[in-house]
C-alpha cells in the first residue's frame, strides 16, 4: 500500500515497540481512517476548478458569493457554468468591450461589439451585433441590461443588431421602444442559407 496523503496508514509510522501493542495499533487505525475521510472531504473545498461537476443549486450559491450580477437562475446549467467561469475575467475588465462581449457570449454565442471608429459612427458610440432570435422581448431586455451593466460610462449604445440564421419560411415581427436619449435600436434579420 502506498503511504500518501490520501491513503495514509498511521500504524506504519509507529516505532517497533508500539507496533506490537494492540491498543496503539487500534488507535493508529482509527487515526488513519479519520485522516482518509478528511482528505476525501477536502476535495469538496475545491470549488472553482470543479464547476463542470457541481450541481445546479451549488452553482446558484457560487454565483451569489462571487457577485455575478448578470447571473440568471432561469438559464440552462451549461450557460450558468460558463457565466461563472467568465465572471473573474469580466469583473477584472468591467467597462470594456471585452467585458460586454464575454458576458453576452455565454448566453448569445457569436456576439461582438463594434466601436464607433470600426463602423464610422459618432465618437463614444458603439453597437452590439448578436446572433440570436430577436422575437423574444424579454431576451432583448436582458441583453440591453447586460450591455448597460458592462459598458463603460462614457460610451453610449447606438444600436443592437440581431442576426438570425433561418432555414425555410420565416415571419419577423419587429418592435422598438425608446429606452434613453442616447440609444437607437435597429433589428436586422438576415436569412442565411436561402436562395
């Protein structure tokens, strides 16, 4: 038997005189078993490295403890895991293009931000391109809330463009509601794969 930290046998460390004492051997075995149990429990203390293994209720607690303000209990477990994994990097870069893209990409893959100088807009303006279905107003509101939370204070959202890959026939309904004096929302639906 290997005498390592997870399989420690305390009786092997006893001096020869005590190894022959049955009471000392019994105490040594009890101590060895208690140490093995404690070492197995220490695995539970490693949380961040085990996010992909943890159950959903623990993920909800971790998100609260890490102050992941953009965490949503209603998301799928894989999205929750990705949001928690990205949380430290996003917190470090709050107020940057990276933070907006990373936070939105967990829920909306293929999302990117274009700064004003990248598309010829007005200074301090930016737009967000999201590849997702634009028909759910609740999801649109969620995306806007995340954008406003992560952007820097001097920059203003000019537009949100939704790109939706659609196969076959589709009906698109578009609605716009003014949110602030600095924002215009455009919805762009592109049909991919259609002739």
